[in-house]
């Protein structure tokens, strides 16, 4: 039951459906030799960049929106037209492409260490740009790597290692609001994407914690998460499972009825398969598989 809870909520897809870039090594600490000569970026919280130990001045909000769009490509090319959309949406000025070139120039200077080559940071390609990420320079890449390591550990049956990798990945988040300080609809879509990815990692970790018998802290955390995300069926089903494993059968059944009422009132739907299966297990008082 616990492994199947990685999917099934009505508002998001399988947490593993988000493509993992081909290279996403772990992120060394600020000031390490690997980062001393190149920029380092964070999107898992306020949008921030550093040159070694010094934080870079990323300029006005629209310039930050351009950098966010480049970073979310994770090293892939992005066309100038898409950058214009990311910054202004439908309200782009007639001089938008010229302004984009100005923003790119300013970011190159802000992200280049003294004596460095500005074009080595943000490269120009035909019809667009690419942010050439140094090895391990983006916290999102390190987060994805932790998720991949956790999945491998789960598949090998090492739930303790799964929890460890997930805790390491979630520890990279500097705030629950990713891309803080970046305006625009595109940035909001990026935020939704990243927040869903974080929540999926939390679901995975809590499922593994329950599988390891760490009931009390997992149930307490799930109680808060269910209140924060009342429409997430994965969290509800995990909460029911944790209550059931803790000998709190009546509370588990009450949680199901509350979930059914919330889903009907807000979305006009009945509980999905995972919630129904969790409910059936509690009714049968079956031991939950680990």
C-alpha cells in the first residue's frame, strides 16, 4: 500500500513523471573549490546567485524573471521569444528583444568573476540563449539527484537510505516558496511545478518513514500537511495508514469520511482508488504491508 501512494492524487501526476536531467550531481557548499571560480544558483527559495562567496546583484524583477527562465531550462537552449513571454507575457513592449539583450548583458557582468569571460556564463545561440551551468551549480539539479538516489534505494529495498537521500534533498530548500522575488505568470507556473516536486518528495519520505515504523513523528507531520493540502489524496491516504498502524482505527476512519466530504464539496468528486483502498484496509483491520 505504501509504495502505491506515490501516485493518485487528483491535482498532480506521478512524482517521477518530472523529467530528470542527464546530469545532476550534488551541490558542494558555498566557497568550495568547485564553486570558487564560477557562479552558483538557487531556485529552491528566493532566486539567488553567488560568485564564490559573494552574492550577485541580479537587478530588477524583470531581469530576475529572465534569469529564472534560463535556470529552469537546466542548461538547455531557450528561444528569445520564450524569454520575452516569460518576462512580459502578452504585454511585451515593441522593444522587448532589445531589452532582453540588455538584461542578458547585465546578468553576464553580474555573474562573471573578475577576469572571467562574460559570454562563458550566458551563451548566445541562434535565436536565443543558454545558461551554461557549471558542475553542480544549481540546487534544483542536486535536489533531483537526491530524488533519483532515493528511488534507487527504494527499489533495492533500502528504506533507511531512501529516507536519508530524501532528507538531504529536502534540506536544500531554503524556503517553501521557490523562486521568491520573481514576478509573472511564467514564474508562477515554475513555482507550482517546483512546489509539487517538493510535496512529492515529502510524500515519498513519509511513506518510507511509516514503512520503517517511525509512526509518531510521521503521523504528527502528516496531520499538519493534510491541513495545509486538504485536496491531496496521497497525504490523506498516508495519514490514514499511519493512524491505522498506530492503533487509532477510529481516527483513520474519521479521516476518510472527512476527505470524502472535502472532495465532494470542493471538487464534486469521490475519493480515488488509493483512498478507497486505505479505507477498505482499515475496515478489514488488515495489517498494512511494509
